C-alpha cells in the first residue's frame, strides 16, 4: 500500500494548475534506522560525505551537508549532522533523500556510538493549463506514469538499501540482502 500526497494548486490569474505527487520510498516503514557502538563513531559522517557523490552519481549541487553540530565541552563529545541528496530520475521526477546522524565519542579512547536515520521520497511535479490538466493527466498516468512511478520508487528504495549496506560494510556490521528493482520489496 502506497502513501501518496497529491496537491493541486490553481492560480486564478493565469488558470494554471500544478500537480505535486510525493511517494515514500520506504513503505510500509517511513525510516531506516541503524545503531552502532564501537571505535571511531564520527567515521560514519566522513564515510557518508566521501561516498555520496560516487554512490548516487550526483553533482555537487545534488547534495548538501547542511548541518553539523559539535559539543566538545564535556566528555563524551556529542555530534549531530544532516545531509540531503537530490537525484533526478526524469524531467518531472526526483528522489529526495535525507540522512541524519547523531552520536557521541569519548575524548580519550575515540569509542562511542551513533544513530543513523534515512528518509526518502520520490517527488513528481508538473504544471499546465488547468482546463487541460485533468484529461491529460488521466491519459498520461494510465498509459505511462503508473509503471514509471513504480520503477522510480523501486530504484529509490534500492539506492537506500545498498547505501545502508555500504555503510554497514565500512563498520564491519552484518549486511542485509537487498531486493532488486523487479517489483517486489521482500
């Protein structure tokens, strides 16, 4: 079962309509969470930053580490950081992935823990003349978009699961088998 949010905005001055469809990639769960305890917990932030561009095949404008917080006043040192990744699937559809890491590490031994959270959506938006939007949308979605949408959601899910396994391998955690984009999530 998909969780879809559709919004239609009509500008009265120009009779234009805009359709925005947001699909969660990780249905039925909304998030993927990981926990780690061991040496070098800050290494996850370095690993994510170093591997985003080659893994997702995005340019430097396709991702951003937009928040880094450190609290070095006490022991353990705590940290919090966030990224977003935008990957284009088509002219109208893109994947938006948000990654959040929160953790702590000992000053003396560099041993600690982190919690990692992934959240992703496929966002499709297009606009046109309001009077033509409904018939064109119905025909387009019936003939093409429903299959393409399912494929985009599967690719999004596979990207996230494979990226999670890449991080698990880096920290010597047990990798999870990932289904391919064949229509089942398993």
